[in-house]
């Protein structure tokens, strides 16, 4: 189980090399503070449900959906289910800035093709160099299979 010190180290490692992708698959209910990356992040909830918190918003993330988090956006994940399973991929692609999909937080249902690509990434953990990553699982395929954004805002009362 990841503790706060390990999370902080891991968060720093994610952005050290723009050419690497960071991949994590976990079953945990940890809650870590707001943070951000220089890389884009795809968080997929396979089982259970989660909430994604950003400054000013909380989003509901049901199972079989993923959230696209653009680079530089402060966020944190809150798991609210004992049956929780998450896939997280952080990566930077030069073409990201040119495509409108990559610049906005969005929640999407997972199409079969994307699900298969995510399953393929289960063989990776931690930092993955381009030479280790098969081009068939490239994040460039994400906007092609994700056309219907669904942002599930979680309504709360003011604090």
C-alpha cells in the first residue's frame, strides 16, 4: 500500500523524463492531497466508484469510465468503494496541444478498443520507456475512441 512519502516520490518521478509513460494499477482506498503533473493523466475505474476532486469541482467517476486530466490541472482521486480497481497512465505527447480533446478534463465511457488497450498495459508498472511500450497501446488512440464526454458533477453543500 502506497504511503504519503512514496506517493510524493512517485509524483516527482512521473515528470522527470518527458519521454517515459508512468503506469500504475492498484486496488487501494488511499486518499492523497491535491497534486498536478506536467503530463496528461488517464484514470480508469474498472471496479467500484471514485470521485475526482479539482479546485472548485468534484466529479463522480463510475466503474467502466475514465477521466482525462490535462497537464497542470490540480486533482486528487477519492475512492469510495471496497471493490476498487484503478488503472492510471501519465504520458506526454508532442501532438497533445494541437488536439482539443487533450486540453479539457472529461469523463468518458470506455469503448471496447480502449478497454483492450488498458488491459494490455497491465504488463507495465511504474516508468515505462518508449522502447518498452508497444505502439499498439499508444495514448494517441484515445480521442479516436472517446467521442461522448460525460462529466458527472458531484453536488455538495458549501463548506
